[in-house]
């Protein structure tokens, strides 16, 4: 009985550690995606924003990651999460740029 409890406790600790690692990994993925979004937004010719006005922030994530390009901006990027594109970085080819009215 003690062995079963010990094995269950070890598995529980390993599961909790794995979930924390996944949370940390997701946070790093979002930070990297926001940085890539900033680079893409500055280089995109259709934005009316100056480079110092671009500050991408994740506003929604489900199937797509949605970034707002600035706190008072109507410009957005919808991108496939990097995990969905085989751990590649965000590029203009896996993101859609648009302006909300």
C-alpha cells in the first residue's frame, strides 16, 4: 500500500512539474511571438503607425493568436501559433494583417 501511495505521489509531482514547464514554455512562446509581431508590423507597408507606436500585445488566443499593434490602434495580426507551424517563428506568410473598423 505504501508503494502505491509513493508511486502516486511521484506521478503527481511529475505531472505538476510538467504543467509548470508547459506554462513557462507557452509564456516564452507568446513573448517571442509578440517580438516577431513588432518586427512584422514595422516592416508592413500598410500600417499607419510609426515604429515607436507599434507595441504588439496578445489579445486573444485560441486557434489563432490575435495581436493588437498598439494600445490605441485598430490594426491587428491573426497568426498561427508557432507550435502550429512546426515551431517556426511568425512570418507574414502565416499571419493575416487587417484593420478593424
